[in-house]
C-alpha cells in the first residue's frame, strides 16, 4: 500500500512540479475556452440548418444530419489524428491554414481546436435541437402569423426559448469537452497530461498525473453540482406544471 501512495501521491514530486503542471493546465483551459465558444456557435448553426423547412432545403437537412451523425459516432481521437496528419498535405490550401500558427500558438493547438469544434459542434447541435423541439409549435405558428419569416421566428421567438431549456445538458457537453482537451497531447501539444507523462518518464513516479487529475476535479466537480441543481430545478418545474394541470 505504501508503494501505491508513493507512486501516485508523492507530495514532494507534486510540489516540485506544481508550477510546471499548473502552467500547462492553463493550456487545457485555453483550449477549452476557445473550442467551447466556437462549438456552441457552430452547433447552433447546425441545429438551425437541420430545422430548415421546405423541399428545396432537403439536401441541406440531409447533409447536416449526416454530418451530425458521423461526427457523433467517430471517436474524437481519430478526428484529431486525421486533421493533424492530413491537413498539412492539402497543398491546394494556403500554408497559414494547413499549418496554422495564429496568435503565436503552434499548429497542434489549432488542430486540436478544429477537432474539438467539429465533434462538439455536432453534439451541441443535438442539444439545441432538443431545446427547439421542446418549444410548443404554436409559438412558430404565432410568429409566422405576425408576418415573420422562418428565420426571423427562429431568431426572435424559438431560439431564445429553446436556450432556456438546455443549460443542464449543454453544460454536461462542456464538461466532456474540457476533459477531452487532454487528447490533444497525442499530437505533441504541451498540455498538462503530456507534461505529467514527461515527469513520469523522468522520475518514474505518477504523482504529477495525480496532480493533473486534481486540477480537473477542482474545475469539474463544481460544474457537476451546478448540472445537478439545474436538473432538479427543471424537474421541479415539470412537477409543478403537472399539479396545475391536474387541478
């Protein structure tokens, strides 16, 4: 048992490498912040395209549904490897796109962002769709009767109501996104897990990895409790509504 604790909970190793691991954990948080914003925007675009009406837009809906289904099914690790391994060889694209080094960040950083946005955009699109479909159809009909186009009705009436119905599931997706930033280490982006593995190879001790896990716990556990409260609040509203209907 002492060997186990020495291997994973050696506070001397944690103390020596605390600053190094923390600085690189901030890279995980930066990955998360940029990818989360872009994925939320991209997911909303996909959800609106999926809800586009009419036969003329059937091909758009078909492509959108295919995109969502494919990228929800393929492991994100494969997407990261395909983007990092394939994009540099697409010579018809400008070099700044194939090997991006925007804002002083290395290309693995942007490959990771691209993969996270592509995948989590698909997941968030389904969350948005659930929220949109939870809005009563009469809301759309009322908006159209006032002379709004479909897009105007979605923008001013449907989407604002849908967003209020999805905080808990969307926050769950964001928690998963934060954890998946560690996968970018496979393309040699220097974030907390990669640095922890380097410490492991040097010191033959996994305590730096435990320290990384603690950093994630500090961020994710409060978010998980927020999700629980949001779910409980939503269930309470449903219960109250059912009591009103029965009365």
